[in-house]
C-alpha cells in the first residue's frame, strides 16, 4: 500500500527500488511473485506513482487527459500464446470495456496552414513520398547495419543526405513526426535507434484508453510497499552488506538497489542523484549518450465543436514544418492535444505553463482559425522539461549511442562493474523496438530477477551489513 515516508522504514531490505513508474512497479511485482520471503521497498520522490505516465483528471472537467504516455503501443499477438508484445496491454485487456480501450488505427490527416479542411490526395503525393523515402531509408539502413555491424550508426540527417533528400522541399515535413516523437532535431537522432522504434511499429496495433494511461499504471501499484515523497539523494555502494541510500526521510539499507530514475535525473547538475563511489566512466558516458528529448503535450478544450467533424480520436499534422502534431476529438470530446518536440517545445517549456498554453492556442488558430479561440474553455499542460524528477520526456540515442542502452540493461555487466549491487531499469535501458512503457515494464522485471539473484548470492556468502 502506498504511504507517506516515515522514519521507521529504513530497512534493512533485501532490495530497494528507486522510482514508482512502470519499471519500478514491474520490479516490485516480479520480486513478490518470485520470492515472497524477500523484503523490498519502492522509494518514489514525487507525491504520486506512475512516473511519466501521468493523467490529469481535473483540468478538463469530465475528461482525463494524459500528459505523458498515452497509448498501448506495439501490440502484436505472440504466436502460440495468449499474450501480446505489450505486457501492459495484456494486463489491461481483461478490463477493456471498463477501461474504455479502443484500437487507434486511424490514418493521420494533414492540413494546409490556415485551413481546417484535410489536404487533397493529389497535394499529398509529393510530401508523403518524401516521408516514405525517409522512413524506408531508415528501415533499410537499419536492417543492413544489423547484418553488417561495421556500418556506422549515422544521424537521421546524415542518412537523408546519403539518400539525396536532405535539401529537398519536404524534408522538414518528413522529419517532423520524428522530431515531435523523440524531442530532438534529426542531426541528434541515431538512425539505429529510430530504426528499432519504427521496426517495432510494423504490423502492430496501438490502443487508446479512455480512463487514462496514467490512471491505469497507477492502479497497478496495488499493495506494493511504495513510499511517496522520498527522493533519494545518494547511493553508497561497494559496501560489505550492500547499499545505503540517503533519502529525505533518512537512510535505507538494502542488499541491492534497482535504479529506475530517468536519465535526466541521473545527469542533472541541479538536484543530482549521487553515487559514492562514483560510477565507472562507461556508465556515466552511457547516460550522456541517451539525453532526454524535449516533448511537451498541451490539451485545450472548447465549448463547441470547432473541428468540423464528428469523428473521434484523430491525429493530424500541418503540411509545412516545423509544426506540432495534433490529436483532436479525443473520444468524441471537443478537445485538441498539441504535441510538440525539439526546439519548438523548448522555449515555451522553459517559460512555463502559461507560455505553453499560449503556444498551443496559436497552433490551434493556425489550423482552425482565430475565431476558434473564442470557444476556449480549459487547458492542461505537461512540464517534463522543467520537472525536477523528469528533466525531459524520455531518452533518445545520439548517433552511435545505441550501445548505451544495452550497457545499462546488461545485468551481467552489473555483476562485474557495479559489485552486483546496482541494477538499472526504465525506458532508457530498453531496446527501442520495445521501448516506452512496455520496454520499461520488461526492464523492471529483468532487473528484479538479477537483483534477486544478487541477494541470494550475498546471503550465501554470509555477508553482513556494515
């Protein structure tokens, strides 16, 4: 059961878990299912669980809106089983009617600037061909590079130059969705990282959840021992008895620790999570190869239907770039989500909520006209970039940076380099083919298995706390 922190909760525990997002929750359940005799605690810095899956239930009356993770992504049946490639969807599917889960299989629509009418097919031929060339080039290059590891992992911009489309009229349009989805410009995006993301989407289905993804993830906490409002400031490791965590509520001792904090927190200079002794250089370098993307989401609601359609759950993009993405008529409601990444997002994000809402209003006016703003009612906005315990949306790999994900998720390397005491989990440690929430969930399960093995090894050696 979730609780506020208390001075009497310092352990010693077998395992401590830092962070109550998807990875931390998955780790907790995995420990409990594998060995009920082992004690553990989940230390969450914020006053809520869920991490970057967070639903705003109050800003827009009657409609929960997700400010972070929103879809069950990359969901495909696994042949010969009753499971899919998305473990969170598998948990939710038995409650699909109750939770309001629907397939998100609509094709996106495109707008000319200042026109709410979808662009004609004839007008779309050239830009969509360009987008197809870029996506196809990424998939082809990635597949070839997997067979020939000596090939360099170039940036998406370098790949576009190799394909002869970097200086074409529609390159910014073609690259726009990647920028908004990963929060960085094409010259900072690893082609192999994007390849793994795109290849995971081929043949899969995504689902929306009316009741809110953040609410669903939060519900998975159940009776797990989560201590809220308990930020960890320092991890002392390489101790004879395990690790000692210095928190806002005092010290916590454990034989091993699973760290699920976002990369932005691990690299923050303003409020760092420190390791003593310092982590090996290869881990510090890995953090910096996986910077946090700048992605923000702003929801606006309106008193009337400004969208000239009764359809639901539509995603769209303007035909010139750079522009944000649009998600409107969410479950039939008169709302629009403005999803913006990279440089477009950073300025308003740094200025705060009012600036983000002002930006979103301008984006709505650019498609549906300034008169639409007279019907504006309420807004909800994310704040991932300035969030003390996020420092961005989620990680993307710099060119040649994909091995960093593999290192952080390598539990065997933790035995050699981290004294079999520290294990990393979270979306940054997952191959992007199964990234996001499902990747975070699986990474938590993987880290839990490794931490339990470490605890058994420590108990067998007769080590005692010091």
